[in-house]
C-alpha cells in the first residue's frame, strides 16, 4: 500500500505556489553547498521557465521570489550578466484565467520597470482547452508535463528529499488526469454523442462557440455545477420584448441534454399560465418537425426558465450530425417565434 502523501490532501493553488517557490529558492547560489543536487534541480527548473524566450542560465545572483506581488502569484527576479530578469508565474491547478488578469499583471509589472527582460508564465497542472487568452497576452503555457520533464524519477531518487519525492508522486497522478482529459476532449471528434464525457463537451463547446455565437461554461445551481452551452434567442414581442426563447445544451449526470429555455430581462415576471401558453404554441411546430419534447416543471425564475427538453436526440449522432441537428432545432425555434410575433402585425 502506498504511504500517505501530504500533497494528495493539500491540493490547492497555494500549495502549488509553495512548492514552486520552494524549488526555485534552491536555485539560489547560497544554497549550493547545502544540497548541490537539489540546487542543480532548482537551476534546471529556473532554466525551463526562461527557455521559452531562448535564455540560458549561467551564473546568477540576487535571486528573489515573492508571492502575491501586486497580486501576481509568484514573481521571480535575478541578475545575470549585468541584466535583471523577471518571471511572472500565474499559477493554476483547475481554474482558468479570468477578469483580464493576465493582461493586468503583465501591464503592472512592466510599469514597475524592475527588470530588463520579463518572462510571463501561465503555469497549470490541470488540463485546459481554451488557450486563447494565454496566447493573446503573450504568456508561455507551462504544463504538468513540462514540470515532470525537469523533476524526473531519476533526479528525484538521486536527491532523496521527502518533499520532492512526495510531490513527484502527486505530479504523476496529475499527469494521468491530464492525459485522460486530453484523450476525452479529442473523443468528440470520433465518438458518438452518447459517449461524450465532460471534457468532450468542453472541447466541442469551445470549438463551436463562434459557429453558434454562443456562451458556455460552468453554471452553478442549487444541487451541483453543470456544464452549459447557450445560444440563439428571439424576443417574443407578441408577449413582451423582455421575454424570449433561446436554446442551451447541458452536460449533467454524464449525459447531454438539449433544451429550449425562456429568458427574462429587467426582472420581468412570468406565471405558469404564460409559460404554458408559450409552450402550447410551440407544440404544433414540434410535431410538424418531428421533435419530441418534455415540458419542464414550472418554477419561479429571475432570469431564465427551462421550457422543454428535447427527448429524441439520437445518441448515435457524430459531432457533424449533431451540429446540423442543433441548427435544425434553432430554425424551428425561429419559425415559431416569427410566426407568433407576426400575429400582431
């Protein structure tokens, strides 16, 4: 049986910050005589960070590592060949970049003019599909695989340090999760939709967000977080310009659901009679188009309300067939709303 590993319990980004800082501190020349092998590993780690900008580590001095420096997770500075280098490390485990933080951190550190050369690193041990903000802001993407290329089993064995050994074991588990997520995300291209898992949906939603002009992401509710993709939407001007119908695709309980929903703007209220009137008007269009739906249970809502779930989506669809079917469902929605709104003209 494997011994208890503290990093299997301390899994937060703060723990990851601590390990990164700890290993980089060992790169400081003042610790070379304390543990030369661990010092050399720290240098190798530092080298792997700056290598993205073709920088080669030689003799360094004045190594300084700060946590939460102007909200940057880890900020590293050192001198080499009369030049001051800085490294921004935005550290993530599972969460993604948000609130324009990458640009803000880069701008702030650049304004301080504390270094001649700045290397921005997006360091993440979990899997991520959408790298657009990382690329747009000129950060270098550093993965769990990059870290394991430095912290190899051979080096860990040679160093013989409990902290390093336990973290290496933890990283091997993280790498397996990373690999599984990567395989799962690519499976949407080759597997029918009934076999899609969470990462398959994440990748599909990311790849098709522009095609459908959609939004997507984790949505919290009272029971559990779910993954949703929402798009379309037409005002029901025959009722109120603040009320309309749109579509969403939800991955929950290990399966996809395709839904029609009602949106409500500016705190407008809708009662069960109005909801039923909207649904009943939709039914003839469902029947004409061969769409089987289940009317949702009514519940009060502030912004959005489930109207109906489509129940005859073919689980054997590949992703291309699924896209075509979604477009068909959207066209049926448009036809219904346009027809209903035209009654007022």
